C-alpha cells in the first residue's frame, strides 16, 4: 500500500531502485548491510544507493501511517 504513494518525480530520481523499494525494506529488515543492498540494486551500487532507497521508503511508510488511510489487508 505504501509503495503506491511514490510520485513519478521520486520514481524518476530513484531510477531502477523505485520498483525495488519493497525488496529494499525486506532486505533491511533481514539485516542485510547497506553495501550489500546497494550491490543488489545495481552492479555498481553502493551503500549510498541503499540509504537513498531506504529514506524514500521510510517517507512513504510514514505518510501512509500518518494519513490513516491504511486498511487491514484481506
């Protein structure tokens, strides 16, 4: 639900990482390092790429939680 809040501009700025945000959050929750997440996002990815994606995901999740629009998943 939260990933649908990603604007076109933010998706453009994130590049290929935009479609991988749920995976990035999952990997982070599993304890995968930012360096490894960056490498999973692209062959030349770094921790900067991972942290940028995590920041974007955190903003989207916070917006969803603060809006009260979340409904229980069926």
